[in-house]
């Protein structure tokens, strides 16, 4: 059972008529990110304008992809437990990079018009979409290659459409249609609208929406898919956060999942005018990254992922948000990372050098994200030589999915060094080290009791809560309560 209150100052945000939404989407191709009428201008900017450096990097990388080996259709997953998890990781490690190259070469073709890139993208597209959608890479058997193939393939198809014969289009679309229907079936089977607490379905939602945009005029069922995805984004997404913008799954997963979702949010606005970035979550969530995982951080707690410095991809995502929100503090993050916008299609579409970076010294030095029970305290936010960062977690979402059994845990970094750390590695989800160390209370700065027993893991009811948060110029104060996480082993 859930309760909700409509406050008197709630902002009106009426759900649009889906027929009117569909009518706005142009029929021609390319349809995703760059429209047919914009293509000449983008190509001119790439050849001789402001996009020239990004364009040169893209072509250099795409040329290395030409003629590269393609993996065979993977076998069915084998074994149970850790053995199955190891095999699962081996498959997505082998299939992701050549699928990435499929999209990269298609983008190079779109922006250059050079057939060598388009034909390479076509070679890869025809290869991957020859795999049986109901076989070893079915979404219901091995979701990683199923998701990755569609994420890269739908864009590639849209961008090299003119290089495909009618028979090739029919063949590829036939497979894509089955795979997109699997996305929809999985989401409705849960159903996601009332059971959203699973990681991969939250990624699939954006992939389904992007596929619906790409084929809205070709497949009658695509309207139903788009309507469903939009309703979830209107009312439910994201399950792992509230309006304050925090993120339950940790900063590594935040960077990946914001990358995924912005590839739906951006073309949706361009095609329909619907701007999901106006949701409070999207306006606030870059500040989760800025405060809890600044660009000079030496570790990335709380949640799954390698507990090390934020990667270059985080800088690209923050660049994209800085353009979407016209926010100089977010551009400072990307500038500090020296990431630029990246050579992803969003890097080209959201490139904007007019936003000048501004260090976050003028921001409050502490921030509370109550939806996920995170508090970040700084002494000199933005200055790695002077900053002391105290990060505290006591989450009302418990320890499910990529969360750990670490309520009332804290980490400390100071003057460029990691001092009180979240320990452990992430070989793959469910690996022996991940299950038996990284997710355990003993791997974190937490209380263990009765000879080393910790909190319940993988349990949404193993909650913590931030009871009180106070910040002013004199002192910061946090009170966290993790009693419930110990499942009766403690009374207070």
C-alpha cells in the first residue's frame, strides 16, 4: 500500500495526449538526435566549425573500427551462482565493444557522409541482428547483450537507413521489433509501475522509449510503448531517487544510468517538445554527483562499482547536464575532469562552449539528499587541496539491488587523500567477493554486533534514516538511525 499527498503548491504538469505527441514526430530519417533538415548544418560545423575537434576524434576512432572482428552469437549461459555470473560477465565484455563500434561508425557516417563508415556500421548491424532474438541473447535469458544490441542498433539503423536495401530493412526491423516487444513484456509483467525496484528494468524503460520514437510511424504497437514509457517517466521514474536528486545505487551506476536515460530524454524533447529535464529530479540530480563524488574524489562510495576516482564518462554526463540546465557549476565538473562533451552523439548535440565553468565555492558546503539518506559535508567544496569531505549514508531504501548493508556508514576524504574508506571490489554482481565482502556491513565503517554480525543485505526493509540534519556557518550535525537494519539484534 502506498500513500501520497498533493500539496497545495504542487506544480501543474498535465499528461499530454499521446495522439498529439505522435503527430509531432517527423516521418523522415534520420529521426533520432539529428533531424534530416539539420544534417547539412551539423556536417558544416563538423568540417569547418566549432565541432571540428570532436569530429576529428570521432573519425580517428571509427577508422580503427573498420574491418574489426565480430563475436559469434554467444552460447547459452551455463552453471549456477558464481559460475553463471562469471560467464555472464565474459559475454557482455566480449559483445559490448563491437556493438559500441556499430553506433560509432554509424554516427561517423551520419556526420561525414563517407560510405566507408556507413558500410562498416551496416556490416555490424546485419551481423548482430542475425542473432536469434528468442535464443541465447533473448532478454529473458541474457539481458545484457539484448539491451546493448538494441541501444546501439536502433540508433545505427536510423542513421544508415539509406544504405540498407528494402530486404535488409525488413530483416533487421523484424528482429528489432521482437526485441522491443520483449522490453515491453518484461516491464508489464513486473509490472514496473508498482514494482520498480530492480536495476535493469529502469534502464530498459529508456531503451523502449527510444525504440518507440524510432519506429513510431512504422509499428502500430510503438504508440502503446511510448505511452507506457511516458507514463512511467511522468509518475514513477526514477525508483532509486526522489525529487531531491539523490541516487540509491551509487555514483558509478548514476553515471551509467544518467547516460542511458538522457539518450531518451534528449530526442524526446527534440521530436515532441516534451522536456523531462523540467522534473525536479533531473534538475537536482547533477548535484548528487557534484557533492557526493566530486571530480577530485579518490573513491566512489556508496553502492556497487569500483571504489575509485570518478571516470571520464562522469565528466561527459555532467557536461550534458550543464548544457541542458545552463549551469556553470556542472560545467566546472566536466572542465575539472578534462572530459569535454565526448564523441557520443550527445556530445555533438549538446556541445555549447558559451557556458563558462564556475567553481562551486559559492554553494552551501553541505547538502542533504533525504530520498536516499545521504548527507555530504565539505569544508572547501571544489578545492581538492583544502577540502575535507565527510559523507554519511542512512537510507530509507535499505540494501536492495546495488545497495550495501551499510546504514549509518561514513567515509572521509581530506586534502586529496582517502582516509576512512568503503572497502571491497566489484568483480561482477554476485561474485564471491562481492557477496561475501563488499556488500557486508563489515566492509564499511559501520557497527557490527554479537561477534561480528551486521545488517541484513539485499533487503528493502533493512532501512536507515537521517533523523536530523543541521548546517550553518558554525557546525554541521547529522543524526542517523540504523536500528531497523539490524533486524532485531539491536533495540536502538
